[in-house]
């Protein structure tokens, strides 16, 4: 009987270890999901920065165009 009790106890410990391993795997999955979300957020931030830079370039080009037109008008008035 003692041998059977020892085996039962050992099997119970193995079950606890397996349950702990499953919890650890769930934790790793949660961490991997968090990393994926962080990467997605980083990509969104990069896209936002590109859109911001694109908007700034458009604004700069518009201002340069107005400056060019203003200088052209000044030159034409003096001729």
C-alpha cells in the first residue's frame, strides 16, 4: 500500500507541475500578445509620424510657392 500511496503522491505532484507549466505557457502567450500589440502600436506611431512629415512638407512647399510668386510679382513690377 505504501508503494501505491507514494505513486499516487508522485502522480499528484506531476499533475501540479503540469498545471504550473500550463499557467507558465499562458503567461508566455499573454506576453507574446502584449509584444505583438506593442509592435502594432509602434507601427501605428511610425505611420502617424510619416503622415505628419508629409503634411509638413506640403505646408513648406505651399509656403515656398507663395514666396516664389511674391518674388516674381516684385520683379515684374520693377521691370
